[in-house]
């Protein structure tokens, strides 16, 4: 029997990706049990809502809180030589360009409901880092 990452059903194709589905399920369950109020879970920052409204990528999933509006995915990238508040990625082309950088960057994908302000960190992954990978492999 194999216990490699690929053997997990639904495994990501992005190496080093961290998925936050379990934390999400727990938060939703606590809300539905009445242990968390709507104010506790629907607290998106105005800038996050603005990004979701104007440059977010629509998802096929409906908001688990208001169960009315579709969720929007917003991606932020943090790392060296980027603003302290990170860069909000507008499209796949920009993400590809950032992935070519020599320094390693951290990408965060947040799901947002623009109707009720639900937001949750969906996943994180590393991009770029060609120089760091070369050093680790002994080539640089």
C-alpha cells in the first residue's frame, strides 16, 4: 500500500499546496450549530470585498452562510520586493509572471461572498523561487 501524496483522492496538482477545507467545514458547522454568530463569520474587510467585487474570479460554489450568492476567489501574493500588504493578482497571466521570479513567493486564495461578507482562506501555495530551488539542489 502506498502513502504518497498522489494516493490521496482529490490531491492537488500544485506541489506544497495547503488546503483549508477542514477548518472551513468546522467553522460552517459551528455556525450552523449556533456556536458562532453571523457577525463572527461574515467579517470580510472592506478592501477584500472591493477586490472580490472588481477583480475576483467567480467560483461554481454557493456561499455556505447566506446560501444565496456565488463565492468569488481572490488571490494575494506576498514576498520579497512586493508591497507589505501583498499584491492582489488579477489574472492567470500575472500569476504566471510572478511565478518566474527568482525569489519564492507565497500565494493565498481567499473565498469571499460579496453579499454577506463571508470569507475564508481556501488554500496557500508557493510560487517562484527558481534561485532558492537551484541553491537547494546545489546548482547555485
